[in-house]
C-alpha cells in the first residue's frame, strides 16, 4: 500500500486582528485524497485560516506547507497546484463565462484550447451560457463558474470556502455531487468549509472543528463520534410525565436540557435498549427513541454554539 | 509578466467605463472645433482686442496649430479626472468586485501584479493622449489648415513659424504623457487603500485640485513648497512653445527658451511616479486581503 502524502500541513498557525485572535495556534494535516471538512461557527476563524493557506493573509506565527513545500518559500509552485473558491465566487461581471474561464486559466499559467474551456463549462452545466455576460447569471450559476475556474488548470488540491453559500437545495446537491466526483473519480484532495453541517457530513472523510480561533477536534469523521457520549432523543405521548419519571429514576444523570419539545439524554449507545425497556416498564408510551450521531449534534456538543442553542431554545 | 500586462490591459479595454473618457474627449473636441469653425473670428477678435491697434496680423491665424493649443489648455486640466477613473480603480475596483482575492491566489507575486496593473493603466493613459493628439492636432490641422502659430502669453506674444511648430507638439504631448502618468500613479497609490472605486477617484481629484490651487496661489508662504508639488510641473508642456530670441530680438527657429525647466519638471514628475508606484507596491505587499 502506497503511503498517503500530506498535502497540507499546518503547524501552530496564529493570526491576530488588533485585539482579536482570529486564529490561535491551530495545527492540522490534510492527506492526499481527503475530503477534509473545515467546520466552525461564523467568526470561528475558518476563512482566515483558508486565506492564510492561499497567501491572502500573512500569518503572525506558524508554518504552512503544501505538497511538502513551505508556502512562504515556494508560493508560485504551490499555487499552480491549487484551485480555490473563496466565499462568494466573484468574477468579472462584464466578461462572459467563456472569457472569464479563459482569463483565469491564463492567470494560472495555462493556455487551454476552446474545446477544453467548453468541456470545463459543460462539466458545471454552463455550456449553453458560455457566451453570456456573468452579470446576467444567478448566484448558483456564478458559484458553478467559480468552481470551473478553480478546476480549469487541473489542480491537485481544491479549496472551497463556503461553496454552498446562497445556493438553492438543487445547487447544494450539485456541489455535493461535484465534490464526491472530484474526490472519487478524479482523485483530487478537497478542503471544504461550510456552515451546512449535513452537507459536510455526506462528503467529508476527515474533518476539523474550530471555535474562537482554536482547534477543538480533528480526525476521521467516523472516529469523532464517541459511542459513550451518544445523544439520544426521546419523544413520548406525554413528555412531561416521561421527564418526571426519568428525573426521579436511574437515568437522571443522563438527562440533557430539552430542545424543540423533545427530551435528550446522553448515554452509551449500547444502553438505548435498556432505556427503552425502562420506559415501557414504567408505562410511558414511547413514540420515538433515536440515537443522534449526526455531525450537527456532534458540532453542537463540542462548540460553544451548544450553549447558545440551548439558551435560545430554553 | 508580459502575459499579466496583456491580461490587465485586456481587462481595462473590456470595461464600458474605459470608453467614457474617449467619448468625453471626442465630444468636447468636436464641440470646440465646431464652435471655432463657425465663430472663430469673433473669438479671435476678442483675444486680439488690445493688440489690434498696435499689430497688423495677416494670414490664417485661426489655424489647426492654434486650435490645438487652445484645446490643450482647456483639456489638460480635465483629463486627470478621466485618468483617475481608471487608474484609481485598478486595485479598489477589484476589491469591490471581489475578484482581488481570486486574482491573488494565482501563481504570480503581488509586485508582478502591481507592476502589470500600473503598466496597463499607463497604456490606457498613453492611448487616451494619442487619441487626444489625433483629434486635437491632426483633425484640427485638417479642418483649419496650417500656418504660423501666433500665441498670446500674459505679457508678450510668440510667433512660431509654420515649419517650427509640429515637433513642439510632439514634445508637448510626450511631456503631457509624463504628467498624466503621474496622475495615474497617484490614483494607483490611493486605490490600494480602498475597497470601493469612488473614494480613490474623488481623493485623486481632490489632491490634484488642492495642489493646483496651492501651485497657483501667489502667497509668499507657499512659494517654498511649490517647486516640490507635481501640479506645478504638470503645466510645463507650455514651455515647448516659448522660443529663444537673438540679440536683434528675432526668434530662433528650433529653439526652446527654457529647456532646463522642462527637463527639471520632467525629472520631478518622474520621481513622483517612482515614489507613488513604489509606495503602492510596498503597502499592497503587506496588505491582508479581507475583501
């Protein structure tokens, strides 16, 4: 088995804006072939980190290496192998999709043929709008053009910062499928940040969660969910009675604050059948008892957003 | 680098805004030419009012050379605004559109990008002046014909032989190109600090207006700073039309009265260009792109 190369290595990266520590001593590694999810709330430091990876922002401290090369010393060689969409996919509105793609291909150091440009536009579903000026495009079309621009020079690493911003459900699904296609069929490494956790959950092989500029967790998506800390949602015909029963019984320690009218408990995944048996024995008619191990739940558990959501819903 | 310059020039000339300047200059020149063609005699009578009793003037005074001079005096005050429209938008416009961040993820250095952008805006400036020269000089020569050039200065008159004028215009336009490139460099520098186009354009014009007023104010306290203001030197193109005279007070063909002044002004403008562009690159290299 060929060992996977580290594509991005970040060590002790920090950046401060006046008194605000936007990124605080973050380290992480993205390996070849990863679809690496970059998660955090608004203002967590995701975009600042991504901009430092793309040399848009100068770090105050720390090292960044891409493809085993120092970004500070080998910027040009590295950026030739990177394609990026950073937040909004802004391009030249007074140019057509075709002209934009051709222009950015030349800026990336390649001279694609007309056929290659048309193929790239076809890949993102813009073949029939190639000659139209970008100012006539919807947000979704601009986003797709942005992705075509990121891919036009066939980079090994693709960095997508909030690629689903402003997209409708179909657009979001298209981006998800494109990321999967790039990873599985074209063997690209993808770093993707998004606030849509369910979308990341469906594509990411590894992920990092940052909060207030600090790294909270990093690892393979499957390894991050601790079975001993499974959040279980409970819905019964009489939730008030169920709450009283649980609060005064052996499951009191597992109880979590209520959200959306549902009862939550944190327990080992293997204990779920026992809980069910206990409730049935207590005569509480159970409508649903569901272990929640979605990324969203996990994200809320580990970030300070948990407190925010709880206080808001309470 | 050459490819970057090509791309930046291409971007300038694909923007509709670029052609506003060409359209404005064309319409102004056509309007002045029309006015002088229809009613040039009245204009001349007004100009020569005081001299008509002491001088007898014959020939085609209202010729293409004089018309061009009149237009340059009028237009070279306003052309900086048209230059600023593009040069002061070079970085701020990209930041405003959001394309700057994408541009800076491409494999070239910020210095290369800045130099390319400045060279592209200089190409625009030069093309604008070539267009101005074509309309104001060549078209005027075609419409009004050519003859000796009679110029009225504040305290004297200058008479240039017909065969001694054309090269002076070449010199004047080259000098004007240098002056307008200084304006472009100032706009370019100011564009680094903003993320919208209006601010740097207005700021560029404000600086020019402020310095021009300072340059023309006849108050002794300001005399020490005047030689260092680029606006003082921007009008030195007029020196090409001052001629030396011999002991018999006869004009010496092919001479310039104060060539050192032209060279000094050119040097000062050149220094301003270098300083403005260097400062723009220095600031931009350190700038975090947050737009």
